C-alpha cells in the first residue's frame, strides 16, 4: 500500500446471519490482511456468512467460544462496492507456491469480530463495559462485527508522505457510511441491566438478535439481562 492511515472510525453491531446476507449481498468481500493465490480476485460471501452464522449460534445458544477450536470462524475481511480498487501485487514465493498481496489504491472497509468486556464494580455493583479489548485475548466475550475505516490518510509522494487528510474524502468511505446506514435501519442500541443498573452500549442489535441475547453465556454467568 502506498499510503499510511491513522485513527479509526468504528461501528459495532450484531444481526442475524440472514440479515447479514441481505445487507452484504451487493458488495464484494476481499482479503487484504494476508497473501492470496495468484488467481485470487475476491472471496465468497457464503463463506463469510457461514462462519459468522456459526459464531452467532454459539453466542446466542449459550455455548463458550474457545479460541483453540473456533479460531477459523474469526474472519478479518474487507468489504467494497468497487472491486477495481482492489488490486494485488508484490508476488512472492511461500513454501514453494507463489502468492500476491493487497496493493489497493485506497483503504476498503474492514470487518472484524469484536468482544464486549463487562466488569461489575465491587463496591457500587455498576456495569463497566468496553469494546476496546481484543477478541484475540477475549474470544469468549465475542459479540458481533466491527466495521472500521481510517480517519486520516497520507499518500506517498516521492520518498516522503503528504500531510494527513481526512479519509472521508475517499470514495470507499461512502461504503462505510452506506453499510452503517443499512445496519442502523434494522437495529437499535443494545441496553443491558444488572441489579437495577442499566447501560446503553455503542452496539447496534436487530430485534431478532436481541431476543436471543439473553442466552449469551457471559450474560447468564454475570446475571445480566437484555432490556428493550
């Protein structure tokens, strides 16, 4: 990539696998965090939605998500409406096979899992919640998908980089806004409660997913309920 990015716009949500397919169906899924075979152009939404569906069932079914068993379900793929931006280069050999790596003209929207870390205050018994903890170290607290897009970008100019400018000026940023709007239309903020203390979170949840979230293992273990 011939650019640097800094700061991130983020958006967290949990919807059903069927709702995800509907919202993502007009976009392309691409791998940009790992090398890919030379004949690669894009990835299959069915594969992404299938892995998401399995995590969703574990989450809402009261099962413990275990990294050693479930790590293949955690996808970090990009999503874009313009596949022409997603060029690959940097051909190299790995274990006797040739691969290429992402060399995109501008960033695409990133999708990644996220975890909801909840702590109950020892003295005041109030809820303290954060989505800043990594799902890599907290897979059992998995809670859905995070969309990401840079706040600032710097393109390379000769041997140096130009001054940072807002990434909102990029075409791909419109994908971030469009996806947010599509999810927002079918979701509401998640509110949880514990011993009379309520917390409204920066996580959007669809009505159908909300109905099942009381079956989440981490909620049940802490005595947390989902409210309307």
